[in-house]
């Protein structure tokens, strides 16, 4: 009997000592797992729902899916013609789109370069799931191909923040 009480007490103390992560922290960790490169920091942008700031200690050489200029116009980067450059210029945003169909999540990753270091923003479009229902996410299936126009409108609206940052850096 004493042994059973000891085990119950030990289990209770151990479970109290373990700090559990919140669903927003779990969500950020899942988003970081979806990134196609390593980052040294990923944190929520204050006052911007589903937007994360990331930093890397060095240059990220991953080629983009799109380039975005200081006016906000995007151009497909990987076309039938070879790209004009393989190193990111400081006056454009390199954008990658990552689709995680299993998690019903789309990431729009906007990367900027300053002093040979990469930083930028990750805009998350996440369908509502029971696991992350309190994360303030969209309530439609972002991975459904029929909703492609809605997804593009949402990404365009969210990523205006990146263009403002680019224009601030280049002045």
C-alpha cells in the first residue's frame, strides 16, 4: 500500500514539474517542421494573426517559386527559361509556397536578405482542425484546389507586410 501511494505521489510530482506546451506553441513547431530550410528563430509577429517572423544566421540558397518586387508584383521564378540569377538580390522578395495536404495547411514564405543573412515572414493559411481550433485560423479547406482563387487572394492580402518591409530596407 505504501508503495502504491509512493508511486502516485511521484507521478503527481513529475507531471506537475513537466511544463506542457500550449497549442499555439505546438502550432508554431508544426509550421517550423513544414519549412524547407532551417531557421534559427521563429516567432509570432505581434498583432498579425497567423504571421511568423523567421531569422537565419546565414544565407538561405533555396531557389524561390516567385519573385516579388517593391511594387508588390510577383513573377514566376522557375519557368522554362533558366533563372537570370541564383543568388537573391537585396531589392526583391523570394517567395516559396509549401502545401501540407495532410495538415490542410499552406505556407507562404517571403524571404529577404540583408548583410548576407536571410529573414522574412511565414504566412499560414490553415483549415480549421480540432487540434488547433483556438489558433484563429481560416474556416475553409485551403488545400481544396477549387478554392485556389480564395487562397491567392488571402496570400496577396497577407504578404503586403513583406513589401512594406522590403521598401523600408531599400530606402
